[in-house]
C-alpha cells in the first residue's frame, strides 16, 4: 500500500507485527507482554469510567437497553422486507445499490467503480464492514493509493501493527510510543499532548484527502422508510464532503425501520463507546448532492453486504447481529483486558467476535497475515441479492472460520459483557451454544478432546481429582494447575458442622 508519508517498515524500534497462526501462541505472547496488559487495563478502565459518566444523566440504562434490543430484534425479524424497502427508497433518491453476497463481490464492485472512474487515490474511513471485505489489499494490488482518515488506523499503518478495538483500533498503544513513532516517520517534534498528536495526522492527511476522487466508509444505520444513511464518525465528514464519489458499505443487519430510531441508537452508541451524549458528528445522506451544492458526493453508492450473515440468522445466532459495534463489551471483558484484541484474530476481536468470527467466512490467509499483504485482483462478475433469512435455525452450523474455532473458549462466562451491552446481547449464552456446536462439528483438536475426557473422569469422583492432577503435572500438560484441596467442600462442611 502506498502512502504520501514514507514509512520504514524494517525499523527495529517499530517492527512489523506478523500475526502468529495459532491462537494459543498469540495468547501466550500477549500474556508475556506486561506493558501491553498495563496499557489495556488503563485504557479500558478509562473507557468504563467514561461510559458510566455518559449514562449518569440519561434515562435508566436498563430501559434504554430494553428499548434498543426490541427495535434491533424487530429489524432482524423483518429483515428481508426492510432491505427491499431500503433499496427502493435509496434508488428513488439516486443512490446506486449493489447487493454483495460475499466479500469478494464487494471488492469487485468497488474496484470496478474505481477503474471505470480512473481513480488513483481512495479515502477510507474507519468501518468494520470495509475492513471485513479486505479492501485495502485489493486497492493496493490495483496500484491505488489508500488514505486512512482515522488517527488510530494511521498509527497502526505507520507501525505495521494490527487493530485491537472496534472503536479505538490503537487502544493498545501508549502515547509515549506514538510520539516516538511520529518523530521517526513524520519528522515532527515529540509531544505527549494527545490532541497535538491527532492534529499532526489530520494535517498530514488534509491535502491528499481533498485531492482524492473516491471515498469509502461504513454506515452506522440505514433507515428503510426514507433510504437515509446515517454516518456517525467525524472521519467521514471531510471525506464525504470533498470527494465526488462516495461508497458506503453496510452489513445487511445495519438497517432500522424508521428515522426516529436514530434518536435512540445514535446517543446510545456515543455513550457506550466514549461517554458522549451524542457522536461528535452525525451525517445523514439521503442521496447524491445536487449539482449546485457547495460540497458533497455527486455519486453515492450503497453496498449491502451479506458475507455469511444470512447463515447466522438461519443457524440461530442472529442475536449477535444486533451489535452496534460500540466496543463496550471489550472494555469490561477480563479476558480482553489481559490479551487484547490482536490475540483474537488478524482483524482484532473481543467478546462478541468470539461468536461471529468462527461462523463468518474468513479472508484468505494472504489477505490477513502480516502487515499490508497483497491480494489477487478479482474478476468482476454480477452479484446476487442477499440470501433470505426466514428459514428455521439449523442445529449444526458450518464452522467456516476453523482457525478461529478456539475463540468461544476465550471467555470466563462472567456476564459482564451482557450487562453493559446497549442492546442486551446475551453473549455468554451464545458462547456456550457455540462451544457445543464446535464440539459436535469436530473442531476441537486432539489435545482439547483428550483434556476434556480426562477432566470428565477427574470430576466424576473426588478421589480421581488428585490422581488427575498428578498425571497432568507429570506429563507437563497443565504444569501450573494448583494443587487440589485435600477435602471436598461437602466434607469440610460436615466436619465444621459436626455432622
């Protein structure tokens, strides 16, 4: 990927972060990094405080959570009809709508559009759906410059790092390291003032952003009744205003029925993500800008992405699709705070991703391993509309993200994620079900299956547990397993009660 700023990926101070293929290796690496864990603990603690303060002057959180959950579930129940309505309303307002059944189709459409318009520079805003389709690698392979507008994404690019959080991708970076990074790559004086660091990035990106012909971003929510696209990121504002062509990518689940729903979801997202009563900037796109407008895109394209989401609905995991990507579950998860999002997958992850990543199609290895890999360009072909979602749930889903199969076990099932989720997703229940589906599908490795059988034997009888402990310690399978108590709880209780 080519940027206006010259980077030095071989620098020993900021090495390229290759993603180890094995989940357990990535976890071990994270647990051995005391600085990473300290940074994650401090950063997530600050975000939790901001979230609590954000809801201090609002309606009771439980009431907002129940209302949001009901609206999101209603949208999923009526998803095919709402999507058809959204398409009709958007087309009536001059929006080009493309149905992308998978990530490859979405990439093909955007690449074909860029080639047809002879675009050589693309502005990309921070959006989960855009990152999901692997667009950066495809654009780089087509020799198209990519400008990342989000400060966190820009930091990760300079460092050759990968994201750790859905809202704050560089959450695991300390400001001391960022200022060293900027001094090395951007030739700017060191400063620990966070606003100054952000202004450096905005200054560097201002000119190339204004010179770009096409911008690509995500959608917070799309309104079916009006065809309105709600963008809630400040990074989108300049890109959308200055580029003549804008492409908005949304998952099929990111639709809501009525415009008034935004009055609930936008403040709910802002409070959950950073404690603000409203997002810094909200942009409502209702079609291309008129010819006499001072700014705004003259072409507006909407890519509606399925990429396995219909299957999640059929398999009974549709509740996970009600997520509004605020990152609140990441901030309270004790596992995430210890290992960070990078241990989950090359695209990052957290509690909700432990449900979705093993079930959704994964990008090819060459698109996710390493820093900025190159993907083969796809030949353009017509895409079909998203699959219908009304089928009965299937008991045994096809687990397509096999390398990510251990993720459902990266949880203590403490329930903290569900308590803070603004739409009340019962993540522990979904994880328990997925663990069973993984076992039924044979996704557990030999080591895991052996340990499960041994654990079942060891817990069937109190006398077996010390024997199991000695066996596993001597075989160095679980060398750190604490010594079991000499008595069972019931025996100690009877002894203390004199029974």
